[in-house]
């Protein structure tokens, strides 16, 4: 369908295999994660007794699902870009709908992070209701917020200014400025991810409990021959789920920026039409704002009386 054939403001999408392929890929990815997480499972035992047909505890099914999801994204987004750039089917009404869709997506992501903040504050405000004497729990050495976490915060906030620079440059037909701004933003996104990996590798606590022997008894944890021991599992779980999912969003956002960088070099973005970049910039600013709340709530407010120097 060419632009001259369009008699209305809406785009009737051609038959596409991507919804079906994407659904199958997501199913494989979910099953793969379950198989990988069930280390030592004997369910669906195979002849060697390892469970899940010998795949329990292995990441291969999950990796296959991830590759299928990546393939779906590449193919689907390629078709959407083609509809916009080649066949010119994205009318002003379609672009408005795309903007509404992105706004709703970011709103759903906000609620996603609200859940992790809720889990964190539910325990932090009422630790005794969860069998804890204090928050952070005894035995937890938190990160010093004014070392590595502060550097990561400055890096991410700076990337928010450079992506705005790139956006303004596109709007004013400054292609060189757009390339520089977007390139620096990508570099800062990669730097933030590297800092977070380094931070995690120096953490004094883990996702699970650091105790060697813990037995669940009526929902509480005890060690042999001792009274009730404050369990640090809940701190590690809430910390890594909140900051880890944010880190995952940074990685996704960086990939989106890299795609936009390639499209910018290919000349896809003009001052009149650059929604793909605009949506990515919105997402990146969302990632920035979420990190500010995480930094303030978990690193600064949630720091223990004697934070460690690993951060």
C-alpha cells in the first residue's frame, strides 16, 4: 500500500507472523526460566533422574527463548520502521496513537516499580512485623551511598541531559550534534551498567541468605542450636529485585538508543518525523527518574548505621 492509496487516516496492518512467533518465544522463555531455576528438581524425571527431561538447572531452554524473543523484536520493529520510512503509512493520527501507546507502556512500567518499592517499604517501615529487629537487618552491611552509587547517579543524570541534547539537535536539523549527543548517551548507559556490575560483585550480601545452614520452620528461619536469627534474605531480595530490574531496563534502553543511533546514521530521523527517537528518549528519562527514587530510598534512606565502603 502506497501513501497515494490511503483514503483514511488509519493504518490497516498487513497479516503478520510476529504476534504468533512472539507468543511462542515468550512461552519458551518463561518455561526456560522455570527449568533453569529448578536446580535438583525430580519432576518430570528423565532416565538419569535429573528432572525436566535432564534439563533441570540448565539455561539452554531459557537462552533459546531469549534468542527467539530477540528475533521477534528485530523482525517486528524492522517491519514497523519499513511502514514508516518506506511505505509512508504512519499518518499523523497513527503517530498520535503511537504516542498514547508509549505513554500507557511507561505508566505500566511505573506501576511495576511501585510493586518493588511497596515490598521494600512494607518491611522497612515495619520490620518487627516480619521478624526483624531493625532495618536494614542485623548482619547486613549496606553500600555507602556517597561512593559508587553516587557516581552511577551522576552518570545516569548526565545521560539524561545528553539525550535531550540529541533530541533538540534533531528538532533543529543539527545532525552532527544529534550524533554526538546520542553517542555520548550510549557510552554513559554502558558505563552505568558496568558500574552496577562492579557494585554487585563487591556486595557484602546476596540475593538469598548468607547463612550456611537455614531451615524454614513455620515461616521463620533458625540455625541449629540457636534462637531465632534475623534473616537477611528479605533485604537482599528487595534490593536486587528493585535495582536489578532497573539495571535490566537500562540495558533495554541502551539497546533502543543503539538502534536509534543506527537509524540516525541512516538518515531516518528528520525534524518533522522522529517519533522512534522521541519514544526512546521518553523511556530513557523514565529510567533516570526511577533511579533517583531508588538512590534516595534504598541507598541513602536505607543505609545502615555503618555502611560499607564497597559501594
